[in-house]
């Protein structure tokens, strides 16, 4: 079994075992758990932000396509002047 760097002979070492008596790694500390939770929260926030941004870009693209096709229909209608607001 490996110990921490700098352990000397005769020093007390904590050993973690499971129900079957097998050696296992030490459970994560509170700091490890906090770092994992904060990382997960930030990743969730970033993915949500990117998802909302992509949704808005998609809506903008659909509206722009709709407006362009509407303008094209007005330009192609015979004898009809497009009715666009001047202001």
C-alpha cells in the first residue's frame, strides 16, 4: 500500500477499507465536493447561455428569411410599388 510522500516508518497512516475488507481510496473531501459542485453549476450555466444564444440566433435567422421573401414577393408583383414605411 502506498502512503503520502514523506511518511516515515512507525508513523500512523489512515487506511480506508470497504465492507469486504478490501483497500479503497480515501473518500473525496469537502473541498473536492465543493469544487465539483461549482464546476457543474458553471458548466450548466454556460450550456444554458449558449443554448439560449443559439435559440435567439435561430429565431433571428427565421425572421430575416421571412422578411426577405416578403420583400421579394412585393418587388416581383406586377404594377405594385412596395409599401415600406419611410420613417
